[in-house]
């Protein structure tokens, strides 16, 4: 996996490193050791799947507050989404700043969203 930190400290774009052969390819989408090496939270509490019937559906910004904060790993497996994250950490130098990224089945990119960030797509 290739980790690229965004301009919001602690939020990373994660690109795959496919291992190709005549059948197609294989790539890791999560590796505890590689996430830990980046200083990312590696405790997986749940995995979710979202599906939208209509193009242009907006799922508003959402987040959790202490003591129930969560880090998230978001990937689009069919079609494409525009993911928007907002830094809600009051002590952060990028407080209330945001990043937008396109996640798609084609680019296979994921975004790691730290705790105390809002996320919408």
C-alpha cells in the first residue's frame, strides 16, 4: 500500500500496490503492520457497506464525539464518490479545514479518516 498524507495531519490517501499476473492482480487493502508503521489506529471495530440507488445522493457530514470517536477507512467498490472530510480537532492547526477526494472503483483509492473528523460523500 502507498500512504500519502493529505494536508490535514493524520488523514491519508491509500493507494494499492497490485501484484499482477496473467489472471489479474492481488493487492492488500489493509495490513495491521503497514497501518501501524504510519501511526494509524488499527483497532477495527466494525465494517460497513453503503449503497445509493440514485446518482448524486448526498450522505451528509457525520462524526462521533468522545468517548465514542472512531477512525474510518473509506473505499468505493462500484462507481465513484466524492468524499469530503473536515478536521474537527479544536487544537489542530487545520481545525475546520477540509479535503475532497474522488474515490472510485477505477482508482481503487481509499481515504483514512482520523478520529474527530467529519466525513460525508
